[in-house]
C-alpha cells in the first residue's frame, strides 16, 4: 500500500541545516557533514534560516545556542509556533547542566559542547535525520489513510468501524439490518480501497496510524 509513499519520502535528499554566527564553525560543520556523504546548507543566523527554509525539506538543524539578535532557543520556539518539527541538535561553547536540561525540554535530539567530537556529532545527526524521515513517512501514511477514509460511503464507514472492533459479518449484518452477503460485498470493497488483503491487515493499519 505504501510503496509509493516510500518513494515520495526518499525523493528529496535530507539536508543538515547549520545555523551559527561563526563562519569558521559553519564551514567546519559543513565539511564534516559532507565528508560522510550528507548534504549541508549553512546560515549565518536564525532570520536567514527562517527566510530560506520550507517545511517540506527533510533533514535536521544543527543550531548554535548563543547568537546575536535571536538565540537558538528562540529559533526553536519560532519553529514550534509555525508547527515545524525539524529535529534540532544544539551546539554551545558555554553550556552548563541547566542549559542542557532546558535544551532537551524543548524536544532537541541532543545538546553538544563546542568543539564537538566529530563521531558524537555525526551519530547525533544521523539519529536526527532518521527520526525526521520516519516522522515524515508516518505522516504521509496517515494522510493516505485519511484520503481512503474520505472515499468511503456512509455504509462502508459504518462497516469498517465494526470490522476493526472485531465484529463478525453475521453480527454486523444484524446491527445494520442488512444481509450477510451485503456485508461481504462492502468488506471486499473496503479492503480494495485500502489495498490490503484481510481485515487483520486493515485493523493493524488503523491501530498503527491512530484514529
């Protein structure tokens, strides 16, 4: 069912977005990301990043905490306000325990001291990118299921609710006052619309993706 979704989520190569007011740091981080085959883009400050970034672009954000004008924490808050859930890795040259705890409370993937250990940073970047890819894949699956649900007739919606809760055809027929044969025909159409082969697969899909 979701092969086309998998292809779609892989079409745009994930990017490591680097936001730091120090040019030398930006260049160093970009070279590090590109050394392992990752795509990277650099920005001198939060406003420059906000003006250039589109929510459809997958990847992660490597973000300096302290910058003039707008801090890394403030940028993370701006992204949250815009419903942008891009995974964030905070970097700081003046970190302490309280700042680290605060960073993690914002939902950051990691909080790393400058200069970062290359292996530690790359591990965090890979983790963040994988997190974003999985989140986008799941979101696309939910959207696909929502479209299929919207295509159901009123009777099909009634039947799918009863099927998913485990009711047999005979009970569904009795509850909806229709024939068992009619239930079977509707069930076949529902399975076709969701591109699954059984009610078990349909139920797993609904449970996995939520209401």
